[in-house]
C-alpha cells in the first residue's frame, strides 16, 4: 500500500481548441508532474472530466497515459458511475497494463441507501482484478458514504484498500481512522484540509492543485508525513489563496487556467463546464507566479 503514500494528482484532461483530447498537452502534464516529484497519478477521475469523455476516448487516454508514464510512478484509473452493471463491465474490459488500482467514486444522482452503496462496491470488488480505492465526495454525488459503510467495506474486502475522503466531516474522519484495518489507506480528497487530515493519520492526498504546483505541494505533503507540521504550515498558508481561486468558478477550469499560464497545456474544458472568467484568470496567474517564482 506504500504505492499510494504521499501526493497523488487527479490529472486534468487537456483539450485543444476544437474540444479534442490534446495528447501533446497530456504528455507535457504527465512529465511535469513526475518531474515535480509526485508519488502517483490518477487518470480520468472527476478532475479529468471523465463524465464528458466517451468510451473510446477513455480507452485511448488510459493507454496513452501508461505509455508516457512508462513505470516511472504508480498509476490509478478512475472508473466509477451510478450504473453498477456498467461500471463492472468497464472494469472487466479495462486494459490494466501499467495500472496499480482503480479509484471508484460512489454512485451519484441515484442517492442510494448505505446498503445500496455497500452492495455497489461489493459487486465492483468481486469483479475487479485490481485493488479498489473508494471515493466519497458528497458535494458531487448527493450522498455520503458513512464511516460505518466505509469500515464495513474495509473489513469485508481485502481488495478494497483505501478511501479518498472528501466529505469534509472530521467526526467521520476520526471514526474511520480509529476503527479501520491497519493497512487500509485513508487519503484526503480536499486540498485545503490535507494538513489536518494527515495530522489525524491520513497517508496522503489525491490532489487537484498538485496539477499546477506539483513540486511545492508534494514537498508540503512530505513535510506533513514526516511530522514537520511547523514547516508544512508555512507552505499550507502560502497556498490558501491560490487554492481558493482555483475552485472559485469550478474544477477543473481553475487549475487549467493555471496550467495555461505555466505553458503546460491549454485551458479548454467541455460543456457544460466553461473557462474561468478573464478577471479570475488574471488573479490565478498572479498567485501562480508567486508560488512558482
């Protein structure tokens, strides 16, 4: 499980001006992140705009990412949805070459009961040859995976190896950390609270802002994991405004604006998402410059 300690980055999917996947931009991003010292990458999570990519595009992005990474860091594939049967089919058909785990978001829109969430992940775990990382993000899914459900899954299935927790509920975090199996990974899914979550015992983060500032952000996370919170807090404070701006008009439009300023890739997003406003873009550029100078 040490493969997923530290900083993972939920990569954006770059698009060209015609809305097609920008593979040179994706290559630039992957190399930028690896050179920036992150420990692992997540392909086609929510930040990768997976909801607006078709099956063939996803297949190509997964394969291209494996080719470019070439074993230099660990890789996680984002495969989730609110149709359990379809998610299982995607997992069965997935070419897992080069991938170490699957990150699977809890079902959105359906608003299943906790038993429904448990049965959804049970079916996925039984179908998957790769380990599963749960993903709880109630702000997007409209339903919370409770601590009780997370712990039940963690204890019942050896190949459910961790959770990306983005509920913001510290009472829930406390319960999971107290009662989870020793080797079950607890990962932050929220950039602004990565520091306190690691203080509680989190093994790291799957980050959005790490797309733009991989070196600076992963250095901070390593300080936290080494219990040097006094030094880490200085970096954490320096990122507060930057992080706020990146999410001010939605994700991943904000971080793509920063990446455009850095010359890594463009800032195109697919509808129904739109680029950030020009005013916000200027503020993001200014804050990015402060951090990467």
